[in-house]
C-alpha cells in the first residue's frame, strides 16, 4: 500500500451488513421476477407461478426488513450511517459536485458527490419497490401485511377467509375482486418501472465504483467488506 496513505475506518458493521444482504436479495428478486414476468415463455404452470411468487415475496420480506433497518439507522446511527453523510442535501453540495467534476479532490472518506446522487436514486427506487411489492403481495397471493385485509374485502363469506387462494374463485366476489385488481394496477406499474430502473442503476453503480477506484485508489470494494478505506494523509475528508 502507498506509504502516503493511511487506513481510515468509514463503514460500520451495520452498513456493511445492509449492503451485502441488499445485494443478495436484489439479485434473487431480479432473477425470480424475470422468470415470473416471462412465465408464458418459460411454460410456467399456475402452481409453478404461485410457488415462484411465494418465494419472491419471502425474499422480498428480507429485502424490505433490511431496507427499513437501513432507513432507521440513517436517523439514529453514527458517522457515515447518517442521512447527512450519504445524501446530496447538505449545504455546499453543489460546490462539492463542481469540484468533483473538475477532479479537484483526490479521494473522499465517505461517498463522493456522484456517489451520493447514486445512493439517493437507489434508495428512492428500492423504497418504491418495497411499498409496491408489499401491496402486490397482499392482492396477489394474500400475504402480510395487507393480505388479510384484501382477502376479507373480496370474500363472499367472511367467516371462510381460509378458502380464498391465489388464482381461485372459491368464496370470491367477482365485483369486489375486480375493484381490488383495479386498485393494485398503479402499484404493479410502479413495481415494474422500478424494476427496470434497478436494471439501469445497478450497472451504473458498478461502473461508478470501478471509475472511482481507479481515480481514488482508496480500496472502495474492500472497504465495504472490512470497513476501511486508504486515503491520502494530507487529503482525508473529515466531514
């Protein structure tokens, strides 16, 4: 390692844990979601589709719980867990962005200005995915947290909610079912478009990391494993 650099602790264990759980969950969700979206092409049976949707929802719970955890520690955490350290809303950000585009700074302790913009985009899209996904889970396979409510809303006999199952018309009021399906349409649209946004943002994020590492040489990838960056002794960002 360059003798003109020093090891600086940046990313807490909580942030690193969130990051890698998020990576795994999103990759699984994208893979399963792609198969579901192309169910006809893959020749999926109704039972197979329900099974995949169930797995998708279960992985989605991991994704949602992990995201909620990250949002909470952004309010109550320390250092680079906090909102003002990871989002582009701090006073003086525009000047930082200009300096970044002009290459005036060798390295950043936390996220660079471009990195903060990417974090904002990713967190926004993931939040849309989480909310829309939970609604869809409730209207499609009647899973928590909204499944019980939607099942009751379409039931002919509300004392026999257990009879309501995905793709089954048993104990289902056709008119109420159509109302539910109409209600969920914008959530489906949001979920699909957020999915496409993730397909765009993820490679951009990876490309950004590669470019930043070549530019800063601060061990960006390993920092998300061990928490430490290697920054120039006289140019370490203390903010």
